[in-house]
């Protein structure tokens, strides 16, 4: 069977795409890649369709073996990457021949890393998506020994074919959002349940990202006595949660709700992180300190427009890297390969 | 929790309203009809949702009705915030949504249920909380016709309202790590019916073999807000013999009684 064989894989790895739309009213979360920008980077590097599926890793990857010739690329948080033991640069397309072994290790500067294949990973489409939702048994549950089938490449993709018609790998510059530690927010509808003192404090206070985190949400630690309790008790009548809501749990600690959150919940929500910033926030490593900045809804919408423009620009930003990557692998250190991307891609990383 | 008696329609708006529209993230507006669950508030949410969805403007992604509010998710780059706000305010002003009589239920379900034993490990505890015998708890629970107030938390999980006041005890203080799909869970005058295994703080008094979430079928979610539902006590053998396809084929004219023979 052709495709990519899983030799070993971190238990929290999942298949992700753009997720499921329209089922929140039935209690089904949207799912989809936590870092939507990173998903789009992979599609740009391989000429994939926007809804092609990738593997999402949370902190640690796995070992894989090609069962057929494949083109792959990685995106999102940079992780150690090697083919047959030789290091490979992140955020660049690369070929594997049947039998080649791929190793993806620990994340270096973020949390969520992605492995993409030209044509996308296949797997059952349930309710419009291939995304894994473990607790509901949806999508592919990744296991050792499994061979992941791969789709046909999108038609008309040249992936930077050179004048001889050979495929040339494409590369993208690393975006700058992994260094961000401040994130923009709007008041959530239930912010009224909190005293002005608590409202002021959540904007002034610094929070440490806890290791209690997954695709449902990320907890922010507060020092003892610095909890952010609502005035009206712990719970409210369950209502719809939003992507990016900052919910205050019983002990006064904020939890930022992500793609696999429960679509409704009874904890009051104080803030909502703006759409353009949520992926970057989810990439902040545990132990780092973050803070929130209040913006207007008009600013949030402007930022959303900017964010979408950046994603649309990605296919044009992906540039051919050196022609014969295989011959040069042993000679080039990571930084050198980064330098081999042509310097004229433009730079839209303006935040 | 208060038990609201049927009320004069002229008073309802003052009692619960007026509805409030709030920004809910940069892709959402929340239309709040109240802050505590009440059948009148929930009926207002569902009536407003139906009316809004009939004329859903381009740019609306989905609506999410819950106990007391309706979340409207939309793309603000297609449908500007201010325009959607104006449309929502105009629709809110069109009528007294709290006076909307609950629409006749889309469907009436009678779900075979085994109460107590391994399928209802908390039945004895609930009987103690209510000061009743276990058979009285079963009789009481299965006698009430419940209404689906909302779906949420996990795929296809239904919150059912509302049991009489004597069921007003609080949830457990400690979570059960997992209860199975079909668990019949009670507390705070509500019944919760999960369609997948979930962790919970509610008391499990029984289980139905019916599954409200069938992801690989043409109709993946079987329950909808507004549906009426009653639990029918059956023996373990009926539970074991339950076949969902046969049960669903017994549905006629919106009434889903299944092949309930006894």
C-alpha cells in the first residue's frame, strides 16, 4: 500500500484540515487546525487545496516511513526534522523515496507543528472534514503501524518546476508570530458578570501558560489569591462558546477555548481573543508569560482582513529553494538553506 | 430554582426582557433573552432563531440556540457588524418573542430505558436526595414529557427541561470520569442525554440504547430543540434487543414511538 507509514507517533497527534462548519447547534465543535496560518503554509508549499488534510503535532512528532515516492513539507512550530538521519529545514518542500525514514522530534519555538503531503492525507470525511475528534470517534485515530493513504496532487500544480520540468522544492520564510506574547481581545458578553476590578486586572495582569492544555483549551496560571472570580458565582446557564473565549473556571483561572472546545459551557467568559491572534496565542510554549490588550471590534475586523490577506498571499510567497536539495543536504546547515531562499519574496510580516 | 407558572403574555417582556445584543468575538453577535433557564425564555430563543434563519442574510455562517440566548456567527468581511445588528434589532422589535407560544414539537420521542442497576448506578442516591423509593423515582421520571431545550457540550447531547421542583437537587461535587452514550442523567430539574461517552457531574439513573448522534447517517443528529421526549421503563431484554434502524422506521407522522410493544 502506498502512502506514509507510522512507525511511532505522539499520542496527541491528529489529522486536521479546516474543520467542520455548521454543527455547533448540535453540540459538535468545529475542530480543524489550531494554527490556520500554518495549515495554509503547508498547502502553499505543496500546491495543495485549502481543505487538504495534514498531521498536527502538539509538542512532539513521530517516526514515519515512505511506502511510495512522496512530496512533503512541514509548517507551524519548528520541530527537529530529519530524513534518514540527516537534518532537513522546516518550512520547505522535500521528496521522500519509498523506504526513506522521516523523524520529527520536539517543538523548538512553539507547540503545534504540521506535516503536509502533496495531495493531502486521505481518510474518511465525516460531516465535511477529515479532522480527528478523539472523544467523539470522528476522523482517523493515528496509530503505530498504520499506513496513511495520500491523495492525488491538485491538477495544474507545477510546484516551482524549473526549466527542465523537474520539481523544485518551495520554501517559505518563518513568520514572526512565534515571538509574540501579547494578544488582542474584545470583552465577551458575560464580562458584565465581573466586577470592574476584575475586568481591570485581567488586562493588567501577566499570565503564565500552564502545561494543562490541549486542543480544547489552554489554561493560564494565576498566583494564589489572584483569581478572577465572577461576582455572581461560578456558573451561568450554558450558552454557546466562541473560539478564543477566555473562560473563568471555578478556581478563578482563565482558560482560552480552542477548536475542540465544548460548543456550549456554563463557566462565565470574560474576554474573547480576536480571530487574527488566536493561532499565535495557541503556539505560546508552556511556562511563557503572556498578556492581553483590549481593542475595538473595528480593529479586530481590520486585523481579520489583514490576516486573511496574508494567508491568500502565501502561494505567491513560496519560492523555489536550491535545485538539487539531495546533493546539498550534507553540506548545508539549516541557516544556510534558509539563506538559499531568494531574497525577493517580499515581507508582509508587519506585526 | 423557581417554578414559573404560566404567565400573562403582556407581562412577559418586562419580566425577562428586553433582549440584549452583545458582541461575541469578531465573528459573532449574541442575542440574550435572559440569564436563567426558563421554558418561556427558551421558547423565545427558539422562535427567534426560526424567524432569523428564515431570512438569514448572506454572510451568516450558523446560529447556535441555547437555553437563554442565540449566537449568530457570521463573516464580518461579508456582512458588516452594524448591518447585522440593525437587522437583528429590527427582527427583535417585530414581536414580543417571550409571548411566542412554544411551537408544536417537531417530533415526540418515547425512548426505552433501563433504570437502576448497572445502567443507573446513582438511582439509589437520587432516591435518597428526593426522599422517595427507587420505584417512585422511576415512575416520576418516566411520567413527565420533557422538551429538548438545547443541544451542546458534546455531539448530540440533549438538555431536557423541565422536571418538577422536587428534582431541584444540585449536581455531584465530584465528576464521574466517564458515563456511556445514552446515559440518563439528572440534577437541577433537568435531564441530560449524552450521545457519546462524557465525563459528568450529573446523577446517572438509567440508560437508553437510543443514539441521538449517528455521524455516518444521512441524518446525523436525531434530536432538535423543541422536540418532546419521554423515557419508557423497560426490562434489560428490551434494551438488549433494541435496534436503532427498526426503532426509527417505526416513526410515523413525526411521532417516534419505535416498536414499543410494552
